[in-house]
């Protein structure tokens, strides 16, 4: 059943022009494993919920397959959220654009025009899609992507190493509930698709 639904998800994404299998293969055949060794905090203690199977992965987010498929999965979510969009690119532009506009409006309202965004923390950055959007929208800021999965972070960092950016993104393997980062050190803290609320 799990295998069958996986196949449906992959085929649906590929029909929307997301080269799911190709993207996955590219990650799995890259030097991401070396980056993993540099980025991983071996002393991290994972919360229990993080060690449970999640999505279609027995090891949840702590696996290479989950990390290699994460970007394709992220792209396809936007298309499902905005079915009227004519392409994946358009759907992502709408979803991410709305989120970025909300950040800018909030910052303007509460911090004022003269307060610049210099430091950004993206908690639950996964493979870095949201962090890259933030870094591109605020190029003069220093962005940090933080996640509990060293596999996801390795994919994010490996991709970032191939880009040349004025302020390269820094990747931190930590728990967003207790980051260990200095207090009051960020102008914007973002959690995109991380927190869910359950209404009963
Ligand atoms: C759906 S993904 C977020 C995607 C990403 N922010 C984006 O917009 O593309 C949720 C992420 O939250 C991370 N996460 C879950 N609990 C966390 C915690 N306590 N601390 C840090 N990251 C956590 C997961 O590893 C996963 O990468």
C-alpha cells in the first residue's frame, strides 16, 4: 500500500514536470555524504516524535531517501495548494511570494522602515528551499538555515556550495525548540511549513 501510494505521488509530480526520480538520483550520486560528516552534530538528542516513521519513510526525516526526495516533494506541494496555477513555477512563486510579502509587511509594521533585516533564521529549513527564497529576497542579510535532520541539511549545504552568493547561507544542525543560538540575534525568525495546529 505504502509502495503503491509512493508510486502515485511520484508519477503525479512527474506529470507536472517535476523530474522527481532524476532529482533524487542526482542527490544520491553527489558528494552529499562528505557534507553530512561536516554538518552533523553527533551530540544532538532527537525528540521522540522525530524518531518515528514519517511520510513514507520508516526512519522519518533521518534518511537519505527522505532528504533526496524532499525538494521534489516540496515543489509538488505548491501545485496542490494552488491548482489553478498553470505551472509548478507559478504555483511556487505564488505560495512563496505570499509568505515573503507577509514577512515584509510584518517587519515594516512592527519594526519600521528604518530597521533593516540583517539576520534571518529559518527554523525547520529542510533541504533549504525556504532559506534560499529568504536569502534571495533579502540579499544583504545573513541567513541561517536550521534543522534537526543532518541529511536534509547536507542536501541544502551541498546545493549552496555550488552557488555564489554575496552572503552564503549558514546551516545549523539543532533542535528548533532549543537552538543554542544567542538570544536576540535575529531580525526575522521564520518557520515555513513546520508548525501544524490541530483543531478538534
Ligand atoms: C515541511 S519541512 C519544512 C520545509 C521548509 N521550511 C520549506 O518551506 O520548504 C519541516 C521541517 O521541520 C523540521 N523539524 C521538525 N521538527 C524540528 C525541530 N524540533 N527542530 C528543527 N527542525 C525541525 C523537519 O526536519 C523538516 O525539515
